[in-house]
C-alpha cells in the first residue's frame, strides 16, 4: 500500500510517499481501508518533534512512529480473531492517536475501542474531520467543565479544529458563548452559534473586567493569573492547548495556583471512550454539530494539507481524500 512515511523531524517536506507492507490485523485489531483522513495539531507536533521535551515520548533522535494521521474514516476490510465490535464492510470512523497514528496511508490496522460506526448519510470526508477535535471539545466542556445551561463560556481559539466544535457543543449544552479568534473568522464563529465575538489581535479579554463561568483555553496564550481574574467565583479554566510555557505552567502549577481559591485550573489530558464517540455521532446525526471543513485535498496533496495547517490559521479542518 502507499503511505506517507516520515523518518526525521521537520516541516511537511519530511512526509514521503512510500510503498510499504499492507498491515495485517492482530487478534484484537481491525484493518481499515481509509477513505479520508483529517489533519490535527497532534500530527504537526509529532512531525516537528516540538516541544523538544516531548521527544522523550515521540522518539529522542528520530520519530518512534513513522506514519502520522490521527483522524480517519473508512471501511473495515478484515478483523482479528478477538475483535468483536465490527465486521468486514462496516463503515467506521474514529481516532488513532492513542494507538500509534497511521492514518496518512491507504490502510491502517488498529484496535476497536476508539472507533465507532460511521452514521449512514455522513460522508467519509465529513466523518474524518470529526473525531479528535470534537472529542477534545466535548471532554473539555462537558466531561471536565460540567457546563450548565445559562452559564457563560469563553472559548479562546474558537475558529480552528477544536474551537469550531467547542462553540457548537457549548451552545448545545445551553451556554452563552463568547468566541475569541482573529477578526476574519467572526462570521464563521457567529454562524456556529457564538453569542459574542472578541478579536484577540485588538482586544485582551482578560482586561475587560467581564467574568466567565468557564474559559476553555484552546489556544491558551495568557498567563494563568489573567485567566483566573476573568473567572467568576467557582469558575473553571480548562487548558486544552496553546503556547508551550502556558501548557507547562498549567500542568506544573495549575493545582497550586488555586489552592486557596474556589476557582479551578484543569489540564485536559483525557482519552476518549467509545461512548463519547457514540454521543458525538448522535450530535452529528441530529445536526447539533457539523464539521467545518475549510479545505479538501487529494492523497497526492497530503503534504500540502499538513503544510497549510502548520503554517496558517485554518478555519475548522483540512481533510484529505484517500481512496
Ligand atoms: N489536550 C488535548 O487533549 C488536545 C487535543 C487536541 C488538540 N489539543 C490542542 O488544542 C490546540 C488547538 O488545536 P486546534 O486543532 O483547534 O488548532 P487550530 O485549528 O490551529 O486553531 C487554533 C485557534 O487558535 C486561535 N488563535 C491563534 N492565536 C491566538 C491567540 N493569540 N489568542 C487566542 N486565539 C488564538 C486561532 O484563531 P485564528 O485562526 O483566527 O488566528 C484558532 O481559532 C492545540 O494546541 C492542540 O495541541 C489538545
């Protein structure tokens, strides 16, 4: 089969189209013929090997895994003897980032736990845009943030892969949503349901005096103390991603910073369960969420899709058709 293999850290130029062995599913695995894959921030981090300290996990001198691609949608072609959930011919989608990636290829073999049946009527390309970003938004807002109807929620970094789902999920959960991104994305985030919009290039929301029940730092560019002052009593700041110093600060000092406060800082480090993905499927089928796909690419153009996400500020997701 054909796959984009990378053997050194760097830009999208390190992704080389290569003929490799088609995988054979182990007992607990299923073999998927991949129809579409989307690009995630996780692919970029692994490709670049940054921040460097993460190379302790990614492979110190060279990448430990060689085929990236976390979010896939495809058709089950074969199943291992102990695989119970799916049978050949099932249309599935899900994410592979907890099981070694592998989606930048024509086929992947993976365990069943982070795959679910693709709802009929949702095209493969749309399904591939959904899993990791929507799960991250759901985990931040519902599982960790426990949003209640009527609460005020600010999403810092609202127009990218995670943020576009976060707006829709927060609205579904009944929140009043403030979206923060650059001005060119205002129409998009409002169309997804945002009640208020702040352009981070002109306005620092942490200085406005307005307070929120929950702030999701999808791109957490502010110091933790600034987030804390923008939270109401009992408010929660959830660190999803952002600049490396903010991520490490939240991981190392998040709990200590709120020791004598009724506010909380939570770092999102969860992994999804099948039931989370089933819930997401329900939201998709009922039209409560829809993926925002800014760009679509062919398999030959896959490095361009990765380059676009690496260099630019995508609105929603970039998706690659494979088969
Ligand atoms: N913790 C987890 O489990 C988990 C899982 C998945 C992803 N993540 C992390 O989540 C983060 C976001 O991922 P993504 O895929 O949504 O990224 P993305 O698609 O690149 O989106 C980034 C968003 O941040 C905005 N932004 C850029 N600079 C900003 C600033 N200074 N202040 C506020 N917003 C700013 C962008 O707006 P403009 O485009 O308008 O500039 C865009 O809305 C990444 O750091 C990723 O590693 C974490």
